[in-house]
C-alpha cells in the first residue's frame, strides 16, 4: 500500500499510510503520534475469562474476555444497573487503545451515573474490521448472557465508539439484540478505505440497520479525518431516531472534553428517562419502533 501511494510526508520513518500520515500534522517520526501513542495499552497480565473472578466492588477490574478461541484484554466495572456501556477506541496501528481519553471519558461519565462499563483493546486493527466487530459482539455477550449458572450482568447494551471504533461499534450494534442504541464520535469517514481496507461501505450499511435505535453522531468542523460533507452524508444514510452534532472549530482529538454534556442532553430524550442516573437505574424506557 505504501509503495503504491508513495513515501510518507515524514520521510518514511513511520508505518502509517502516507495519506493519513500527512493529515496528522504532528511529530510521529518514530511511528508514534504525539498525544495518542503516548497512551499505548498498559502492560501486565489480565485476569482470567470467567466472571467469577470479578470482585464487583464498583471499580474497574482487568479481565480477559473470550473471543473466537482468543481473548481481548478489558477493563470492566460492574454496577447494579441493567445497562452496560461498551466504549471503543481509535485505530490500534497508530497507538489507539482503551487508554484513549475519549474512551476513558465515556466510562467515567456513564460509570459515575451508575452504569456498568467496559473498555477493551481490539485484537487487531488491521483488516476489514470484521474481527473488531466480533470483539464487540463477544464483549456484549459476556455481559448479557448467562454464564456458569449465574445471571447476566446486564440486559441492555449501549455502544459508544470513537474514531476507528465508532464505525465498528455502529456496525456491531446491528448484531447485538440487547443493544438499545449507539453513539458515533468522530467517525474517520474520509479514510475508511485505509482503516477498513475498502470495507467501510459494508460497515456503514450494517450501521444503517438500526431503525428504532437511538443514535448520537458527533464531529468537529476541524476534524482531520472526516469532512462535514462526509459526516452529513453518513447521517442521511441512517434511519430515525438520530441526533447529529457538528461542533465548530473542534478537531478529531479534543471531543472528549465535550462528551459529558452531549450525553447528559442526548440520553434523556433518546431513552425516555429523566437523566443519566435514571438511565443507569432503569435502562431505556423507549420501545423500539
């Protein structure tokens, strides 16, 4: 791919596709993006897969969640709530991980309201995106299906994806029966051909299989990976109900500061509850159309 597109603007010192490299506008000569790769996934062993290992003290715990004969490393926080919020990270090959501030902000915002939450590292970010979709589905199943004679940990799933994870999460939502809605934060639509190896359109088609599911979509006008025109085209493809937010002057890397307010406004109107705390206690009160 790099040979076909020519050398990277940074002089070929990174492994990032040249067109993406040129859009970053920041130092990454060692293959790292300042402010992104500095939050690479934490080292250290994860816990076992079975849910019995959880202490369930309302704090994040590191576990391994089984996926197709393998596993994903995850940080889960189980609370007394019918809702689990799954937070998805940006593209792994350039340092995206569950330590990204957008992902952490999602878990903090919904966790402080009382929802269960999970963030995890995709097994891989290279390919069509299908393996990442399977990761999301397996993580959801780990929460909402009975295991080892125990009751499910949640009955409703809200998927919130940022950047690479936004399109993945929207596509996975169609295959999760317990999913009540999804949020797509800064989708990298102008570079879907590179991030999803020309399978972006099929992922978008799956995201459109969401009639009756509330959807929140957010982008900034200064986003380096998604033009406003591309964003509006994607929004138009999706069925109701949906809410689209375009933030003047905001770039791809700074939406995390604005997420708490956006969620606090969207969740009550989308799910028929008074506020985030009521959503955590009751779950969605909306019936799918």
